[in-house]
């Protein structure tokens, strides 16, 4: 199981989506990124549940949205932010067992690539490689 914090999922998925890799590694990346995108969808659903719990609603029971943001109930806004922070700080497990045999190829391609990374991309690469390497070591041990 690959393990990442929820708040890192989007950066890692965005990095994987844009990095150029040779065909064999690209296939592994594409399959792995699908798993990350599924987890991001689950995270979005969990966040939506928090909004349903703490958000202001109109007469029809729909969340009130203004300029792309949902309005929170003032009395419980602090609780919403605490729960959201806890949700995004959780470590999530991604079952990528069917891809484990391709992790070495992906690690090698990422480490030996000519890509230049900095900022969020460098952080995403580091997190991804740590997760992948941890799985390779675990499967060898």
C-alpha cells in the first residue's frame, strides 16, 4: 500500500500528469495516477460531507454558494475548519499492489530523467519516490 497524506494527493497527481516519461514508465505512471485520482474523488466526497454538515443551506436544503465558495454556519465554522484540517492531514493508503512490479521502472525513469523540478513539483517528486521506494523495500524484505 502506498501511503501519502491527503493534502499531498493533488500535487502528486498533477506532477505525475505532466511529467514526460519513456513509454514503459509512462504506462505505469498513468495507471498509478488513476488510483490517485480515485482517492482525490473520495477526498472531495469527504469534504462535501463536511460542507453538508457545517454549511449554510437555502430553503430547499441546498448549500449556499457565493463566488465559488460555500457559506459556513458561523457558530460551527471553527469546527468545520478543524475537521477539514484533520481530514487533509490523514494518511491515506492507495492499493497499488497490481503495479508493484512496475515501481522499479517508474522510480528509475523519474530519477534518471532530464526533467528539472522545483517548488511543488520537487516536493511531489520526493513524496512520490519515498512512497514508491518504501513499497519496493517492503516487497523485497
